[in-house]
């Protein structure tokens, strides 16, 4: 298992390119089950989650091949299989995205229930209700969802949940409805850019989807889809994480392959806190320059569904606000218990208190390096931000969480001057941690 050793205090400077969006690439890959035609995807990030989904798709009879550094070619070669086993689904919840495409194309799916995870209770009731509304028979037994249908038929389905509408639920139902007979209308659909990307991809294969990016998506079922080519949108969460790291270290970083329109609420929030964010247009290319030139002002925000501040940035923003000139308040309306990073940040000297539904971050705090443990993907990014800004050396363990969703963040940070080293996790390998060092020195 790898860990990151980060020596903080170095302002990040330079230019870095964002990879393709994990949360767009995964449902798009799963939707390839809907067609027999070959699909070529570009801007697919090289991530552990992409590897896990490729493995699952291979089990389901899809030939998945890397045809370039960020390119995958996918083609269904065997339609006999319909089971997504627990061992793969537990590694990555996005595996649930195969459920809709499998029922729609193969008439049958058996997918392990993903269960809970470190960011809280994550039910899939809305996915199941949506598929039932499309005419699928659903049974939950032995930890698996079994769904079957001869042919799905269009319906009107609301995907509103207690914490907003569901993102992968919208992806699942939209993908399933593409091959249903008649018209499906999804109300209270998720508005996330990754849903728009999936709809654009499916339309490129011959689907008839309109309204993506609004709360009402209309899908006119078609008999079959063709193959095609598609390029995945840039990862807005990775881009914003890099912006936050630049600001936290009082550096200045230019980010390319970024769509600032996907980050409006985040850019607004960072500016409100006093960070400098410039959007530059040079010919076809948009670049965002993020800099931290002064002490930040404290802010109050709640993570909410798109177009709000994403829950996937709540932890990184919490880390950033430890250095603000006063107390900030943060809540997370999407995953109200997503605060596992708080106790690790406190190990680095942060003063964060749970209050009501969220946390209060006491500002004016210079963090100090410590050994910390990543608990989930975005928590590990928050720890990396904190470690880069902290005084001294930090060791972040369980970096496999980070590798699930960030394409070699360590190398990208290094290219910006960050003192980040990836080493094999063993107490002997931590620079400066050799307990006999004082004897050798003497
Ligand atoms: N919910 C229900 N019932 C459902 C589904 C969801 O009540 O059937 C609730 C959830 O418990 C949560 C809220 O609805 O409170 C939103 O959950 P959603 O279904 O939208 O989350 P998701 O689709 O499982 C995706 C991303 C997450 C991201 C959330 C919210 C992917 C693969 N995952 O998850 O990304 O946090 O949307 O934006 O797209 C990450 O990348 O680190 C990550 C966790």
C-alpha cells in the first residue's frame, strides 16, 4: 500500500492540466452495455475506479481495451452475463450504474447492493423505484438486487430524494429509458454536468434525450443504439481541488482543460473568501488562474446539489478555511455526515467543532505536519491540501482512496513545486522517522 509524504509550506506555482471527469466517465462506460457497436472514449482518466469498472464490464462480456493513454475502446462481445458481484461493487459504488443498462439491453440484472460507506448512508431506493416505474420486476435478496423486464416501457418518474435528486440514479434511469418503448419523463432529475455529459454521449449513439441539465429530462425510447466516439468532460472536482491547493499554499496555479461554468458556485465562494480567481480565454482554450495572495476571510456555506457548492469539495474547502481570519461554518446538505476528515485535520492542529448539522472551523490557524489516515476519496484530497499548507512533514496513509478518483495527484502537485513523495507504506520508509537516526547522527 502506498502513502504520501508531504513537506508543507511551499507555494504551488505553475500550470497543470485537469484529467477527464471520473463521475462522467464511469456512467458513460457502464452505458456502453446498451449497444453492440464499438465505442471509443477519450479523456478517460487513469484511475483505480476506471480499472474496477473495466474489470466488471469484462465480466459482463465487454471487451475493454486501452487504446491510448486516456483512451478506452469498449465493445460488447457476449450478452449472456448479468451479474455484478459483491467483490467488485463494494470496491466502487458507481458499479450500480450497470443496473439500468443491463435490464434495458439484456432483460435481466443481478447487482450486489453497494451498502454504506465512509461518507454515510447511501440507499439506492430511488434507482429501484425508477426501474419499477419503467416496468422492471425487482427483488432484493441475499444482498443482491435482481431486476428483470421483457422490454421496459416509458413512464413519468420523480427522482427527488430527501437530500436532493440522485446523480447516479438519474444516470441509471436515463440510460435504461433510452431503449424503453415510448416516452420517459424524469422529473426532479439531477442537474450535474456529468448527467449532461452522459446524455450527450447517448445522443451521439442515437438516443433521443432532451432537457438534460434541467430538472425535467425527456427520453424518447429507440430500438437500438449504434457505436460512436466521445470525449469526456474535464473533472470539475479535480480542477477545484487544485485551485484550493494553490490558494491554501499562497501560490498561483494556472489550470487548463477546465470548464469554469461547471464551477461557478465554487469560484464565487473562493472569491468571497478573498482568493484571486481569473478566467482567461486564449483562442479556443479556457484557463483558470487561482492564487492566494492574502489571508482568507471566513465564510459560511452548505454543500448542495449542482449548481451549488459540491459535496465532493466540502472536505477540501474545510481544510482551506482552517487558515481564514475567523470562524467559518460548513454544512453538507447532500451527505450530512460527511465529516470523517475533521478528526484527521484536528490531528494536524485544526480547531474544528461539530455544531448542529455541520462544523465550525476556528480560523487563524497554521496547521502542523502529522501522520494522518485517509478515510475516503475527497477526505484524502483534503488531507493533501492541509499537508501542503502545513508547517513540517505529513504522512498520509491509505492513499488508495486518493487513487480511486485523482489521476496521480502526487505527480501533478510535484510538477507545481509541491514536495510530495509517494512511497510504500512501512514505518522504515518515512524520511526522518528512523528511530535510530539519533544514534547514527551521533
Ligand atoms: N439518495 C437516496 N436514495 C437513492 C439515492 C440517493 O436517498 O436512491 C440520497 C443519498 O443518500 C444522498 C443524496 O441522495 O443523500 C445524493 O446521493 P446521490 O445518489 O446523488 O449520490 P451518488 O449518485 O451515489 C454521486 C457521485 C458522488 C457525489 C454524489 C453527490 C458518482 C459516481 N458519484 O454519488 O461522488 O458525492 O453524487 O454529488 O457520480 C466522489 O466522487 O467522491 C463521490 C462520492
